[in-house]
């Protein structure tokens, strides 16, 4: 097992007694060379979860265990230096994630300069190698981020993340800011790199079609907590939690004629505030199958099938 996450919590103290429960008691495991898809509405805590794993956010409680080693709650400079060759992150917005004052060559080379004692020639060779590996060329070395399209900038971000050849990559909605035509190119690139480098990925996204296409397993997150987890095919074909069913049902059909005739089951209401999450099941206030105990008793994690788990009183 490459990564074990035990009872991970990340809270933000806003003062005046107000605390945001962004990630609240999540436990899961990720095997080597596996792609875990993480889905849920905006505000469910997916990006915070990813940033907490790699140490960009301090843990409030819980453990992140990487290859048997428990990682520190609060990362120091030495911890980042030690872990940067193991874990990296690809960010959602490729424009804000890249320093506008640095050239593409400097951006991609920066991790090497912080870690390896390479000569200028060796450094340039590594950078050019990774530019070409993500579908760019040596001609792009001296250009700045604003001179690229969104898809090209994301390729630069991927090259920067992978130049250290990590084992685990957190992909924080890497296609959501891109045109639909470019999204498939980036997904295919990630799949190709995953195979060639034997990468393990956590793929965070809203697009359920892309998540199903790229993922081996899927975890569904709602208001800081996991509600369902299992093999991608099982979760999409036989969803168990009412929230998972509603998410999948909300996915539009590609054929407009089918979509027009399809019966829609929208999730009523808005996601509750993470500052004051409801007692019991957090989805109870929006669930069409709610029963009395849902409002006051937090559901346990139930094994519904091999590798398929659900947090719901209906099972």
C-alpha cells in the first residue's frame, strides 16, 4: 500500500468560535499504480483534502502514512525537500499556478535547482526532455506563461510536477479550467504518463465521465466526509449512497434527444455550511430517502461488496 490516510481532519479557525470543517475524519488507502477519482460538489473539501496530503496545508488531526512512514502534521522546509521527490501536485488553474515573471524553462527547472546539483547543461537537457514528454518543444524554453494557451500552460504545470519523477501525484481538477476539446488531450497525456512512469494518482474532478474514464477506484465526498468508495465500475453502475446516485443522475446525456426526454432528479437545496455541519448524516437535509435516525446518528462505514463501502443507514 503506497498511501494510508487515517482519520484525517483539516479545520480552519475563522475566529469568534467559528470553525470550518473542511475535511472531517476521512480514512482511505491508495495502492501503488492506482488512480483514485475523488468527486463531489464544490465546497465538499476535495481540494483541501489533496493539499493536506502533500503538506501544503497543516493537518488538524489524523495521519498520512506514505510507504509506512507517518508524515509530519506541520511540514517544515526539510520535510518538503525530503518529500518533493515522492509527492507532487498539479493545480487547477494553470495560469495562477505559474510564476508570470519566469520563463517556462525556469519554471520547470526550479525543482531541480532546489534539489539536485546539476550543471547548466544537464539541467537544460532534463527540462527539454520533459517539455517534449508533455507535448511541447525546446522552442518554448524562453517564453512566458502568458504566451501560451490554457492547455499548453497545464502541460507546463505537469512537466514541473513530474520532473522530480514522483510516485504520487495529486491532480487537483487539472481539466476544469480548460476547453472541452483540450480536456481529452490532457487526460490522455496523464494516462500515458501514468503508464510509462507507474504513477499513483489522486484525480480530483467534477466531470464524472472523465473520472470514470481515468480512475480505478472512486471516492465520493460530501461536506468534508466520504459517503461512498469503491471500484469505479461498481460505483458508477451500482451506486449505493443517495448522494452518489443523485450525482450520477445529474450527468447530462451526450445525445440531446435522449437528454430532453430523460427524467431529471435534481438534488434539492444547497450544501450546508461547513462552519456548522448538521448532526447525523450530513446529507440528510437534502436526501429523498431520509429516515428519522439520519438526522441525529452518524452512519457507520458499511462494506456492501468487496472493496465497495458506503456510509448510509439504508444499508
